[in-house]
């Protein structure tokens, strides 16, 4: 009898330890509840042209919200909004805040872009999100994008073509999905033990360039109702060129980074996170009458924090 009691006690202890050492890392969000995250990032870019260095700092703040509406097996139908978008660029000086209406008919490039961002912030996207945080579809993309781009054909001035293309890039399917997945897409969608690793690939569309981020994540610890995750990143630009003002620009940039994320293990939603990236390379410039390589170095830091 004593041996049986000791066996049962030992079994309970083993089960308890086992439960603490693994967690189901997938989204289990409450329907009709609004989940919010604030992301802030600072990117310092150094370009070298004819021996002279030019430094540009870009600061971004985004408040992102997601409201699950319906669960179909492993797919969540949800409303997504970019409630606030603030971008500050040091050179040329530009301060874009989506809370301001801007003016699509203005001759000021900042006012035009601000109008587009204001419309984006006031739009609601209906998406299908998998349990890993991947977005498989934006269900109302066509009609929502049409509203955001309304009137861009009236843009005039020397930067008209650039601004029109820039506006179209903002509402491209790939760009919007990358904005969402940068907040959501890092979970494996399965049970994971402490110390276990998994890989994730994310394509970010930034200023017309595709950046491929390959991250190896690891579950470091489980503390009560939170899971602590770290990740090692390899960042590499795609080789697709972008055309700007008649010049073809092809990136060749590569780097590394690290990230740390704390999530609510009951829902999968992020509580907080930080990341740092260091990248170097060059931009191949091919313009009428000129062709050269522009060395570039990019260092960036970002933070994410849940908004209650």
C-alpha cells in the first residue's frame, strides 16, 4: 500500500513538472475582444556616396489592433486596424501623423502621404489568420484599397509619379500582410517544450524592397501564465529592383538580429517584445547616364508592448 502511494505521488510530481515544461504556442483569442499592441522602432541608415557619409534616422510608431470575429477550425476571421501611424524622418525632414487628415491635392509631399496614412488608419481590414499568426487572406482588400487611393490621379508636381507609386505600395497585399505579420507571425502553432526551437520565415515589404527575415525561435521559459521566447535572425534583401524617378535600385543587403518576446500563454497574444538588427550591403543604382554602387549600413531597434 505504501509503495502504491509513493508511486502515485511520484506520478503526480512528474506530470506537474511536465506540464510546466511545455505550452501550447498558438492563438486562442477571445471572440469580439479587441487586442492592441504599440510598436516603436528607430532605424539609423548610413549611406556613403563619393566618400561622403549621409545619415538618416527614421522613427516609427504604430498602434495595431485585432478583433477576432469567428473561429473556423484553426482559422480566425478577424478585423484588423492600424489605429495610429507616426513616421518621423530626419532627412529630408518629414513628420507624418495619421491622426491628421493631410491633403491629397496639396503640393507638399508630406501632406499627400499623410492623407494616405490617415485613410489607412481609418480603414478596417477583414483577414483570415492561422493559429501561427500567418495571414492567409485579406478578404476586403480590393474595396478598402480603392477607398485609400481615391483621388491619387490628381497628384501634381515633380514628385507626382513617385508619390502615386508610393501610395500604391502602401496598400499592396504583400505590404499589408507584412505589417500585420510583423506583430503576429512568430508562433509555431503547436505544443512546445522548454528549450525547443522552431523556424519562422517572414517577408517584410519596406519602401518597395522585400526583406526576408529567417528566425530561429526558442522557448526559454514558462513562468505562470507567460511564455518567454528568444530568437536569432538572419536578414537578407530580395533581389527585386525598385524603380524610383526613372532609376532602377537593386538592394544587396544582409545582416543579423536578436529578439526577445513574452506572450500570454493562454491566448498567444504578445505582452512585450524587443529586437535589434544590424545590416550592411549596397544599393545598385542604374539610372540614365549613371550606374554605381551605394554602400549602406542599417541599424535598427524596436519594441512592442501590449495596450490594455
